[in-house]
């Protein structure tokens, strides 16, 4: 009988360097959290599932091979490096766009999981939940072609310079984020609690284009 579940915090803070998953499996909360030597994870079966922070806070985790995985949960990789992600060309659900994991819905590109290195946001239409969660970013401009910044998209992130021109900022989009002193927004709609528990910014510039702050 194959292993079916790797439990919560099962191999947290271990010395693992490479992980290969070759059969259906569920990976629990923080199962491989804070493995400082972990560099490579390969998902070699489409029906592997994961949970919040299953691979969180792995600062050396640059090579993640999602291959034909059916469900990629960005919240499983909060605060991990992720500069070398890849997806099989035969995967019907996801594809890589400018080093970011994306999916297409009604001909619109959703950024599902962003790398730590800069990615070209003009190639996307939505920034998905947890796409940038836990990331540290020096400077970020979210352009006007982005229709929505989804809930928790930038949860617990650190952004030194931030300009948001996206059409809609959803509730909790920047939950618990740490921002630089100046926050500049021209979004049409800023939903309730978009910046809940956000810290750092002292000056808010609401530019032309803002119509509703709920």
C-alpha cells in the first residue's frame, strides 16, 4: 500500500535537499516547512495535493517541477524562493508565463504563483490569491491591465515601493503586508479591508481613477 498522507509538520526543519513525489498523496500543513537545504521538489503524479505552507519558508527552493499536477496551491509555497518553476507542456490546467505559474480562464491569464524574481505583469489579467504571499519585493508596479488583485494575493509580503493601478483591489489583497512609506493607488475600486493589518506606509496617494473605497 502506498503512503496516502504526509501529516502536519511531519518533516519540518529537516535536512532534506531533494523531494520526488511519484504517486497520489496529500501533503499536510507545514509538512516540509522551513527546510533550509531544500532546493528541488518534483511532482511526478497529477493527483498530489497540498495544504497551507506545505513547502513554506524554504529559502533555497528554486527548482519546483509541477509537471502535470492538476491543482497548484500557491499558499503551500508562502515565503519560498521559487525562481526555477516549470510545468509540463502537456499540462491542460497550467502553463508558465514569464517564469510565473498561470492558468487561463475565458481567455484571461491568471497569475497563480509568482517567482521571487520580477515578472512582467503586463502579460496577465488577474493576480490570484497568494500569488505573491510572503515575497520580499523591492519595487512593484501593478499596471492597469490587471483587472483584479485577488484576496491574499500579497499576504505577508514585504514591498518597499508599491504603485497599484489595477482595476479592483479585493478584500484582504494586502493582508498583513509590510510596505514602504508611500503607497500610490489609482484603482477604480478598493474593497473593504484590502489593506487589513498592513503596516509601514505613512502617505497614501489616491490618484485620478479612484471611484469607490468600500
